[in-house]
C-alpha cells in the first residue's frame, strides 16, 4: 500500500519537474521570438529614417553626407 502511494507521489513530482523544465525551455524560445520581432520592427523604422533622410542629403554639409553614406552602407551590410 505504501509502495503505491510513494510511486504515485514520485510520478506527480516527476511530472511537475518535467513540466517546469519544459516551461523554462519554452520561455527562452518565446523570448527569442519576441526579441527577433522587436529587432525587425527596429530595422523597419531605421530604414524609414534612412529613406526620409535621403531627401535632405543635399542640404547636409559635405562631412555629414560622407558620414551618412558610410553609416547607410554599414547598416545595409548587416541588414
């Protein structure tokens, strides 16, 4: 009788810890998915900023135009 009670309790504890382990793994995956979505939104916003700034590129000083062009190339390299 005690043996079956102990086995039942051990199964319950095993399932609980297995559930916690799975929950922790899923939480990490969910965080990665949310981070990736946030990076995509940030990239889209940065592209909009670049496109808007391109309109006013001629009004910038020469040094600013060079720096802007360099940063755009750097951005596009990693995007």
